[in-house]
C-alpha cells in the first residue's frame, strides 16, 4: 500500500476506478434527469421541476468538475505555471506560495464533500479560490473553474484513508499547468458572463 502512496497520487487504482464509475454514473443520471424534466413539462407538472432541476445541477456540476479534474492531472505534471498564468497568480494572490496555501486550505477544509477550485471571475477580471460544497454550492455565478481538486472522500480514501490533507499535498505534483493555462486563457478571453458589466 505504501508504494501506491509514495510518488504522488494513486493513478493506477483510485483515479482509474473513479473515472469509470463516477463519470459513467453521472452521465447516465444527467440524461435520465433531462428526460424526467421533459416529461414533467409535457404533463404540466411544474412542481416536480424544482426537485429535478436541483438534482440535475448537482449531477451536471459534478460531471463538469470531474472532467476538469481528470484533465488537470498528468503523471508529468507538477512544478509551477509560467507566463501569463504565473503573472496573474502573483497579481491576485501575491505569490504562488500564497495561492497554493489558500487553494490547499480551501480543499482540505471543505466540510463534508466538495472541491477546492481556482476560478476566473469575469466581472472583477481576476483569479479567485472557491470552496465548493458538494458539486454546486458556494460558487460565484459566472466564475469559470480552471483548476479543481476533488475533496470527496471517495477521491482519496482507497490510498489515504481519512487523511485528505496528504492527498491534497500530493496533487500539486500532478497539476498539468499547460491544461490550466489553456483554461485560464480561454476563460479570460470569453469576457464577462453578463455583457456590459465590468
């Protein structure tokens, strides 16, 4: 077991297991919920829409965050970003170490299950760290996640038992900064989510 923990994140067991199971389940639930919403509308059962929409938000947000998470990781990752992303981190957090400390703490201290997220906030035109509860609570409207760390227990329990901080610390060794930089560039280029605000 210790060998699985030593170099970094337990890619061969935990990530592969979760990718197959979680992504497939979320995708199936999303399609089922979309059909359920259509059926409720067709029947005029608008009261049913509220509960279905909440469950859809949970599953759709989970799917989006998991998709970003898988692409944010690489066995060749680690180190630090450079270029415009590095400059933006320095501008908005003071230093990479200050950013990493804030992002790690946000991830490690999620109550229950959730995510630590580095996001581009278009109205302020800045990077922010968000602590996301479950998959969709406590998120700034319009913010675009560009780096996410999974803090759900099933993300780390197989290798790290109940020691979430150890898993989070090791995730930094796998961050694919090219992927994060591409997401940062695209989010920044998109501009504000609401035209006219800035």
